[in-house]
C-alpha cells in the first residue's frame, strides 16, 4: 500500500491511512513495519459466502490529508 500510494512507511500515521472492511469485522489491516495489506482476521469462505459461487471481500484504504 505504501508503494502504491507513493508514501514512505514513517509517513503513514501522518496521513491517517487506515483500512475499512464492509460490515463489523475488519478482515484487513496494514502491517506496521512493511506497509503491506494483510489479513487481520481469519477468513472463512463457507461462513461468509455459503452458496455464492463468486466470493468477494471488499475493503477501502482511506488516506486523510494531502498527498
């Protein structure tokens, strides 16, 4: 994420970068030492999608302030 945004790792907190998932469970997070997008919770496809053939989890990366 840091590479895609063109930011250096120490700059993430200053830009208020955070990851939001749909629903109450936050499945994704930013790794504090690498800036990589990682899973924050166990993802159980059978529980989330049950009978749906195409299972998609969406998340948003929010960046506050100027870039």
